[in-house]
């Protein structure tokens, strides 16, 4: 199916913006998914979602690389989290092909309200490492975060990166910068799990996926550099903005969308 050049260019613009936002705090899907659905009405929603996983993967890859150069991460723990998240995401995407996800949105709406209020009122949230946990918890808690958000990312998607950051800060005690770095690698694994499923089902439209992948990667590099340069305070403000946007998105789905 032919896609006009100006449509592809617009998709690339939104892909760049999504990659930049996603590299900082997650939530890039809130930008490129609605844009793609509007600009590509001739394609099935499943095909659009599947195709956008490829640019998301590329943007996240470059962002993860940028973070890895500037932050110290626990490599063995990260490998375990990525494996769990990838398998969980595959399962979530498989579940999406059989069960509708709208029943989860009112629950997520309440969660997001709590996250927004807590982040705004607690000024030191994510500014430093403040939680002491034992050796077992250092493995169990990240594994649970990866499992839950992995399924969520495959099943629903929007805001998964933000939920990862929230989980790492509240349950492990990392600061915003390290939480963002871990989140990028976990997002990379969840995207991989979903892409494998969508490849097997033949849903990816490469005419959309490839040019957007390039622009998303450029946005990912730009966003990661901004986050690393400006630090925790900048990421905290950005995080709060994305949580509020996600809150509006789910409010629309719950109260307005038929």
C-alpha cells in the first residue's frame, strides 16, 4: 500500500519527538502512536502498533547506549531484568491478541493521579538514593518490576517507561538518572519481545517502520544527552509532565471515548 512522502516526513518528525521524550522519561508512545493512527487511517490499528515497535526499539537502543557511557549499572542484574521483561512483554502482546485491554484503564487512571500528586508534593523524590534494601531484595524487587511492566508494555503500552522509572525509584531507591538508564534497557527488552511476536504474525509495515526508526534513533540520542547533561531536577520535571499527559490520555479513554 503506497504512502505519500509528506505523510512519511510527518511520521518521522513525530518519531524524532517521541524518541527524544522517551529517552528522558519514557512516554514516547503518547506522541507517535496517536499521530500514526491519525496519519495512517488505511491501516489496521494492530499493524500501526506493530510497526511503531521498530522505531521505538531503535530509539531506545541509542538512548540506552548513551546512558551506559555515563552511568554505572549492575550488569548481571540488568541482564536478568531484560530477560524477564522480554518474555513478559511477549506474553502481554500475545494476550492483547485475544483480550481487550480497556478494563485496565480506570485502574491506571487512579494510579496515575496518585503518582502525579506524590511526585509534585515530594520535592526530593528521585533526587538521590534513599532506600536501603538487603541483597535478596536487590534482585527480587527489580525482577518483579520487570515482570509487571513487561506484561503491561506488551498488553497496553503507553507510559511504560515512566512506570519503570517510578518502580526503580520507589522500590529500589535509585535516583532519576539511574532509573532512566535502567528503564531504557528494560524498554529495549520489552520492545524486542513484542517485535518477535509481531514479526511472527506478519503485522509490521516496513515502509513506516524503517524511516521512523532512523528519526526515532536521532531523537533518542538527543534526549539522552539532554537528560545526562541537565541531571535529576530536569528529569523530575519532565517526568511529572509526561505523567500528567498520560493521565489526560487515560481520562479521555475512560470518560470521553465511546
